[in-house]
């Protein structure tokens, strides 16, 4: 049963990733500026050299042919050649992916755990205005441009270490905080929670067993979004912090219309998003039946108290 | 008895200084290639400059040619032939000897049409083979199928490769050799132990042990690191950062004066461009173009956008290019009266607050520029207001660079453009592909089958004449005329020549920033960082 | 309506009226360049000083409020509605439909939509007015910004689908679509409101970031996003703190929106 579910997810992920690569390549191909090269403005180049540059760029004009060649290369472990950086894409990925994954990991963990912790604290404290400080702080994080956040951390660099991680954390935090708090507050108003509080169960037990646990499936969905959000934010953050990761690579590839690099990054992002979201879905599926049981058990516990 | 400990102390001090004798500055991007013949981007060019040995070097400070690997040279046959007397006793970084064979090998590689080398293309004045002969191990003769303008100066960009070394391009003749390269992080150059040059006291050059080129795209970060002492120089500063730095570290910020670069505006004059016919008539009218030029307040651009670190430009030669400048050509005055007079002469008139042409069409057009360039965006906004005073509505459009290139080079779907040009060459021969009407870089109307106007035909004739002549004074006369025609017809409106701004750290010695690139490290073999000179004999 | 909500409405009304009355309140137009007063500090003449082109910051802030306050919430509303419909439908329908829609959402999240924005800009005539151009940009942002929240809304819908009241309503014969529109969607309100509240500043900032690619507001039309780009020069911020005015206004407006939309968010007793 579980194996069948996993197999289905893997198949879905594979097909979606392949489709994502093709659609991404099509978007790039149809975008303006595809196939041009800034070397065309170099006045030293002869007409023959300029024509050679154009012909080389025109090779990728037929997107179906390009994508077929790309997939054939992918099967051999060859991700293509980046014209903008003049190096094989696989080499670039090998150098840059670990750096981005570490930044994303730290950033998402720090941002999500802080957001969730503050949301839990706000709900547990229950005082009017309890969420004033976190709300203002999350509002500031949302209102400040990513570039400014990144620059602030850069300036603090010698004291706090890798700036991009903290900047990513600050981008993820307000989303996680706001959604978590809303969900936890909504859950806290369910009848069985009110009953549990009235029956005198401790605040901590009510919070953990009857507010957080039923809300956990929705909160798990935040994981996938946080990863997508963090990756999206990593592009400007890595550009500004000059972190040589995948985000900076993606920006460079977009500016240069580097098709093999862009398609590979699209495939990578699709894979990452799908894997994380699939895990969240599996968690949601696993929780949903027991979640009802938990609610029922919670009600039973309250009734028997 | 006391002398020995003192000597030991001094030596250890010197050794300690040499351990820190590393120059650090930034490249904006990873070098795309370490093959000196294929260099096209700025980062690769910096590495080539520091590692490549050349026969003739243009001294960036004095703007004079100096012999490097060639002790003497002679240009003859009207610019078709150049004879070199090669320096003896020179070795590549791997110890292999430098001979004429290496020059011949380099020229063969360079002129291979399949290579599409920009440096090679600069020599390609006509089809045909380039012959390199070695009358002796220390003599080389290179013969071209047709005259090459400024032949000797072109060799400044030709780094000589080793014909025999197993290290291939890694065996170099310059002051530094490639030590380490960590993609996305840095390039480390180490001193070439076999570098031939010595200073006046016989000390072996370079003084530096190494140069660390950090790969840093973000200019704010670069400035931050310079302030913290993590970098020793910044090769190019923008005006905002220059002012910020000079308020905190006044001696570090250097303004070497106007550079060779241009900020320009040009109009789309392509016959087949997708635009209404009445707009095409505007852009093809020299009165209209000169009127726009007159209306633009260059002094405001210099003061507001460049904070005074620029000079109003009159034509295609910067004031920094002392020999080739035609002093008779003056920058437009920024006078609305003069502008209106030209417009009226061309049949335009005011209709209330709006300018209309003779057909009653409101004068409204767009000007594109590349996004992400704050200086261009500010310039465009100033120009928008300047033209509004004449009743012209200018629509500002910023586009990402590939979209902009596509419009000006492929689809010609634009009306006017604000663009920067980087000039690396003093000689106007390098501008052939801009002024000759049949060239691809004759940007406002490229690849003309025949000159479409009399003045373009005249410019074609003059450019060919200056290219074919070896007499410097005759060439100057021809190009002075080109400058005058350009001023009269205004196919390109020259706005400003930005100053060459850079930053030199307090611990860097012998720095002498120049206006020609590389501004700050053109004399890298003589730069020192802190400490005392380590004597190397 | 609580006192805080009345206060929030009051503040938003003041901001909206000020921006609509910019022609009367602002001492000069947003595009006029006082070239003899570049980067001037605040004074009686220029209440928030001038920018690097000598334009009155206060005037630009007022006029920019029109662009940002009107278009960003509109784009946020569009993306929230799309997210609610698609995410809600996915969670409600379940089974194959849920898998299909969820896969579509994940695919949508992975694609480089930047190129669609560039393509749309390329298709627009070069002489398109700045207002039209920015309206189209925000419309596109609204159409592209639904995917991430759709996932969360789907998770929320999934949980609600099994809740007692929906099961009872279904058992009593109410049609599926009526259940969806009248009983499920309204109960997703807390999530939808959170999404809307977060999206407003996100879209304002996205417009600023898109300016790096030429997709933002064209000069001389001001917007909060374009003014926020001045903050990238952090030493200028330290010397001229009044350039933080757009940030302050944005935080105030977003905070008021949050207060206004907190109908379901009463603190637990």
C-alpha cells in the first residue's frame, strides 16, 4: 500500500519534472532577447565572426530538438554546456548546489522554527496584544525589500557569519508566523478546545494535544511553500551577498538567456518543490485519519475528565 | 657583534612583509577563458593583462608605445609588415626559452579564422594569409595581406603563447602566472619566477608575491570590503560610491580624469524599421537630431548624475585622447533657443504645450536603455524633462540587456536608445566598424549595401583613407574631418565622457591610476603592498 | 467593529484621501526636477527633502501611494481569489482531481515566469503609458502569485472536508457545489485573509524588484516600490533617514490592513 503510494508519487514527480523542463525551455525560448549575444556589439569582431556567433546561438532555436538533445544528454549525466559561463553545467551544479542547499536549509529551519515558535507562544500567552511585537516585526520583514535585508546582514557579516542564511530566514519567517498563527488561533476556537480549557486541562497540554496536533497537517503544508519561497528569495539574496550558489547562477542564466543552464535549474527547482510537497502531502494523508481520531480522542479525554 | 642580530631582524621583517605581499581586488565575474587569444570579457582581459607577455605594450599612463618582449620594431610596406627585434634571454614561466617560433605559433593561432578571436579580427583588414617569418631566433617578421591601421599598437593585446611547452597556455611570459582558480570565489595569480623585467636597481620584478582576484559582482559589497581593508584597490568606481568613499577616505578615492568611454544617444534610421513613416522622417533629419542634442543639458548630467566626475562630450574622441581629439568640435550648448531654431528649420512648430511636425503629428517618441543601470535611468529622466521644455514627450523604457540588443541589432523595433560605449583603444581605427556604413556596428543603420546619405559616403571614404595611411598626421587630418561631419550630422549624440574613478588602499605603493584600462593595475609588476621591499636578484 | 478596526479604517482613509488629493496637498508635481536642490534635506519647501534628481519626495510619496495602494491590493485580491478557488477545489474534490490540480500547482511554482513577464513587456508598444504598463505588470503578478498559497489552502480544505458540519450538510442533501461555495470557502477565510495580508507588501516589493529588469513603473511615475530601491544605498539611509518614509507608510498600511481583516482572529480566551 505504502509502496504503491510511493511509486505513484515518484512517477508523478518524474513526469512533472520532465514537463516542467519543457515548459521552462519554451518560456525562455519565447522570451525576448533569446539567441542574442552581447558580443554582437563588439566593434572589433569581423562580419564573419559575428555571423558565427549568431549561428551558434541559433542552434537552440528549435525547442523540441533542443529538449530532445537535452534529455538524451541528461540520460548520460550530461546537463549541457553553459555559454554564459563557458563551463559544463554539471560542474557548475556540483560547485554551487551544496552552498545553496546549506543556506536554504539553515534559512528555512531558522525562519520556520522562529515563526512557528512565536505563533505558538502568541496563542499560549493569550493576552490581548500578545502578538503585537511579532506582528510588527513580521510586517517589517515583509515591507523591507529583500535587497535591503541582504545588505543589512552583509554589513553585519563579520559578527554573524553567512549573510544569505539569515536573510533567507527573515524572508521565510513572516509567512510561517502569519499562517501558523492564523491556523492555530482558528483551531483554538474549536469546541473541544474550549471544552478542554473549561474542564481545567493545563495550558500546555491544551496547546500541544488539542491545538497544535490537529493543525499540524496544515502547518506541514507550509514546509513546501517555505522551500519554494526560500529558493525564490535566494536569487536576489545570493546576487546581493555574492554567494556563488544556484540562486546567483539562475539570475546570471536568466540575464544571459543561457538555455541549458536555465532548463537544468528549472528541473532542479521542480524536483525540489515536488519532493518537499510530496512529503508534506504524505504527512497530510497520514495525519488526516489519525487527526480525526485525535480530535475524537481529545473529546473523549475531555469528556472523561 | 650587534650587526648580525640586526641583519637577522631586518631579514625576518622583510620575510614577514613578503608573506603579506599580496594585492587583492575584485573581478565582477568569473573569467570566461584563460586562453589569451579568446579573451572578450573584462575578467578574462584582466587575467590576460597580468599574465600575458606582449611584444609591444601601450603604457596606460603616458599613452606611449613601449617595447616589452620586442626591444625594437619597424612598420613598413605601408602598414602591411612589421619587423621585431626580440629580447634575448627571456624564458616562459615553466623555464622554456622564448624565441621567434613562439611569435610565429601565436600569430598562426590568432589568425585562424575558425577561432573568431576579437584580437585576431582587429588585424583582419582583408582576406588572405598572415605570414610570420623568423630570420633568426631573436627576429620576427609578420606580414599581412593588407595594411592594418595602428599596426604596432594592436600587438598590445597579443599575449605570446609557447609553441613547445607541455603546459600550453599556462606557460606565460607576464609578471604573474595562474596559481589557483576557485570558480565563483577567486583567481590567485603567483609571481612568475622567470619574469624577465627588472627595475632600475636591478631588482627582479614583480615586487608582489601574488595577486588575489576575488570574484565579486556586488559593488556595495566591494566598497564595504575595501573600507574594511579586505581589498587593496577598486578598479572602477561609480560616482555615488566615489563620493561616499572620498568623504570617509579622501586619499583613497582617485579621479584620474575623463576616460575614453562615451554615453550616447542615437536614433533608429533603419529604412525597414517598424515605425510610422513620419517618425522615420524625424529621425533621419539632421536638424531634428541636432535640435535634440542642443536641448540636452550636458552640464546637468555631469553635475547631477556624475556628481561632477564627467566631462561634456563633443564627439567620438574623448578629451583624454589628446592626440586624436579635434579641438574645433565643441559640445552642444544646451540652449532651448538654438534647439527650437533647428526644429523650426525642419518644419516643426509649437501647438500650445506640444511640439508638432509639419504634418500635425505630435512629437512623441520612446528612448530605451538597459535596466539595472542607475546612471542611465537618471540620465534618461533628465533628458525627458529637457525635451519636455520643447513640448516633446519622451517615453522612458528600460529593458534588460538581451531585449535591448535584440531590438537594436535584430528586430530594429526601437525609436531611440541611450547607450554606453567602452573604448579600450586610443586609435580611431578601432572605430571602423562604427563609422563605415556597411558595418554591423554602424548601429543607427547597420549593414547598408551602399551609403544612404552623402555624408555617410564621405565618412566611408575618410575612414578607409585613414586606415590605409601610415602617416599619423595625415590620419589625424582625415579623422578630424570625420569628427566634424559627425558633429554636423549628429547620427550619434555624444553626451558625456565619464571620469575614470578608482580607489587605492593606503598600503598600496607605486600606484598611479590612469584613464586607460586597467586603470589601477596597469603597472602591476611595480606595485607593492605595505612592508619593505624584498630584495630579489 | 472594534475600536482598533475603526482606527485602521481611519488611517487608511487618511492615506487614500491624501493620495487622491495629491494635486492639492503636494507643493509640486511628482516629476518636476529642482535641479538646484539635489538630494536636499527636509525643509519648509520640501517636507521630505528631494531625491537624487531634485524631485520632491513628499509629492512622489503621495502620487506613488495611488499606484501602490490601488494596484497592489488589487493584485493581491486576484491572487488570493485564484488560490482560494484552485486550492479549495483541489482539497474539496480529492482523488484524481486533487492530484491533477496539485501537480499543476507544483509545476506552476517551478517555472521561470520571469520570461513571461519579459515577453509581455516586449509585446507592449514602446510608447505605452506608464500607468498602463504598471497596471499590466500588477495584473500579471496577480495571475502568477496564486500557486504558493493554493497549496496551503488545499491543506486547509482537505481538513475541513472531513469536518462534522460539512459531512452533516452533505448528508442532508445539499449539492457539492453549494457545499463548496457556501460552506467550505467561507471557512477558509482565516487562511485567505492571511494570504491577502502577506501579498500586498509582496507585490509592492515585487514591482520594485522587477524594475531591475525594466518591468516596473516607468519614469517619471512614482511608486513605493521604486522609492524603496533608494534604501539599497544603506549609507544614504543612515545620513538621510527621511528616505525611510515609504517603508514607514508601507508598514502602517499593511498593519492597518491586518487589523481590519482580523475578524476571525480574536485572541483565545
